[in-house]
C-alpha cells in the first residue's frame, strides 16, 4: 500500500499568516490526492481533490498543488476557523491517509 | 448533497462484536459507495473497507478481512439507506472512533463523512 507522510506534525501559525503543509507519497499517486480538514468532535470536511481542485464553498485561501509523490496544501491567510487538523489521502485502493498536521495558534 | 448520520458510542468487552450503523440520505437515485475508516487514540486514519451501492459486495482492507462485515439494511426507502459495519473478535486495539464516508459521484475521494462513533473495548 502507498504510505502517506505529512509534515510537520504541528504547525504554529499566527492569524493572518500563511501556512504550507506537506504530504509525501511512498510511490506516485499521480494527482489522486485529497485534503481534508478535521476539527475535534466534527466530521472531516473535504477541501481539495485531484491534488488542486477546490471543493465548492471552500474559501479561496485554501489551495493545493503537486503531483506524483510531493504535494502541498497552502492556506494563504489563516483565519480563526482554520485552526484544525489537516490530513491528506491518496485514493487508489487501498485508500491511505497521512498522519495529519495540526495547525495551531501561535 | 449526501448526509451521513452514525449510531452512538459503544462499550464492548474483548472478544465481543460491535455493529456501527450509518444512515445515508440526500442522494439522488443511487446511493453512494460507503467507506469505513477508523482512528485510534493518537493514531492516524485507517481505511477498513467499502461497500458497493447496489449490493453487499465489499472490498476490505487485508488487515480486517475475516473480521469485518459491511451490509446494507434491507428496510430502506428510495431516499435513505442504512449501512452497518460489524467488527468481531474485538481487542483493546480496536478502541477507536469509527467513521463512515461516502464516495464522491465523480471520483474515489470521500465527499461526506459521518460524525463518527466511538467504540471502547
């Protein structure tokens, strides 16, 4: 199975700053990569699919890039509601997830 | 837009089985593939398997094969369906939050997730 590795595990960012999260696949997944936002006690929320396609209703400050084995999620100007855990997923069977990056207030 | 509502928390003894349900609504004509994912305390997300929308044929992760069963409830309406995930021979390592998630109409990513169900062994 494809192993997904996210870095950093925790990212401390000031509101209004830019955050860049990384996700690496152990082998090429082309662009079959999604990003989700997860807040405690809530259902995960799909943000990005096909590595860079933003879901309708997701703010434009969220952007995804990459292909093959290297991917990133950028939040251009962090808002209070963006502090959460973000995880990546590759979606070729068997589906696998990264361990997540916690974005916390600095 | 599909909505998924899961059953509540469960406490089980080692060796027992647990059933978690996931009610899907809001879909048009055809219910979606439903996947199950779990997250143990302090761990990442782990894919368990998925069930086909038309029947009970399923694809299970090798780790859970032989111990997990996913089935559609037979008493469904045209606009809601309930899928059940049963995990048997529970051990302490099965303590986790179990999520159901629906496959997106246009691709293999998950567009909607349930709220999660805590299972404590």
